[in-house]
């Protein structure tokens, strides 16, 4: 059985991804990856929201394009179901903060309105709830058992592209970057 370690990883400002350790002694990572993706991808969702534009940015947009006088813009990101029976999804705070009309799209294509129930700008995390209570959820495990060099897959829905995946390895553990004002240690992939 593949190891079920799920570690939240921020790969870029628009993609909230989850690294899944899928190595197994008697099977290659390339053999295990399709099985892991098949199991995990139904829990990965796409999130879009209307975000109010800062007045300064709005004036710049109008200067560049006088016809563009909208007070909001559509942003998108990824999320993952953490409680299927309660409709809870974790995502990045920057995806949903200062937004209105949050739409969550499941792998099936079904769309639900999302409501923020908790958020932390410091950790760039937010929890939203949708009305569906029969969702596939991810099960987290102990990240303290990870080893540098283990194979991982990053799964997300960046830029409005649903169900994307890439593979790599755990590059380092317990990383902290004071120059980036990192609030906690993280796992580098």
C-alpha cells in the first residue's frame, strides 16, 4: 500500500497543491502515481471568486484601458476537501480574501457557492464551506515520517485549469526562510 502522507505545499501564488508521498518498496513511483492520482483527484477542487480591486490598481487599469472600469476581477485557485460530510474545503487565503461570490467546482463539474468560515492571512490559509455533504475528502497522515528523496505529486487547479498534476521529490524538510517572513517550517518539494 502506498504511504498516505499529505502535506500542504504552496507552489506558487495561484496554486494550492498537496504533495502525496506515493513511494512503495516493491513498486516504482511511476507505477504508483496513476493510482494515487485516481484516488486523490476527486478531493481537489477549483475555486473562482470576484475580488474587489484596490482603487490604485483600478485607476492604473483605467489608464491603460479606459474601457476597463470594473470594480472587481475574477480570480481562481485550488482547494481540497478536508471534511466530505461537512462540505469543508481548505484553500489559500489570498484566493478568497476580500472576495464576493465564491464558486467551487468539483471534479465532476458540479458547482457550489462557497462561504468563508475561517481564514488566516499570516498562514495564507482559509476554510470555506459548500452545501454538498457527500464529498470525497483527503486523509492527512503524519508528515514527521517523510524522508528527503521520497517521491511526491503536486495536485491542484491553478489558473482555472482543473485537475493538474506534476511529480518530484521531497527536496528538504524543516525549511524556514526568514527573508520571506515565513511563519513556520515547511517541506520543500
